[in-house]
């Protein structure tokens, strides 16, 4: 099992920036991909960005060019730099870790609110 702790959420104005961080502990050697999902009120949880252990990345179309995911395998952390934020980016952001076994673990989530 992998434990994930997110930090860095908050309130920001439209056009502003935030950086989310996620620290993994536990069965870290079993982790392949890590990423960020988000869930807005009344909506399904959706992928924001993901990164494999080798550094390959995948982004939702809605965040391409604005968000950047990065990973430090030595520190077992994954960060999400969010620029040019929009009100529609408001959501609870969840860090996830996918293990080679297929198991997925989740963090508790951190709130991001973008005011117009």
C-alpha cells in the first residue's frame, strides 16, 4: 500500500498560479505511474495529468499548455505546476499512485479554488 499526502491547494484569482505537491510513502518501490485527478462539485473525477516512472507524461486537453507535471523518483514526490488558472479549474485535486500490480492508491485531496 502507498500513502499519499497532498499540499499546496488554496484560493487564487483567475490567471494566477498554484503548485501542488504530493509525497508518497509506504510501498514506493511498487509505484509505476503517478498523477493528479480532480473532481468538481456534481462532476465525475477526471484525469488532469499523469507521469510514468520513466518520465512520460499525459495531460487532459483542458490543461495542456497551462499545467506541468513533474516527478522526483529519489524523493518520491510528484508536483503539478498550474498556471493561467481559470474558474473551471476549481475542484478538489487528488494525487494518485498506480502500482505495477494494477492497484491504485489515492491521497485525501486538496481544494483549489479559482475566483473570477
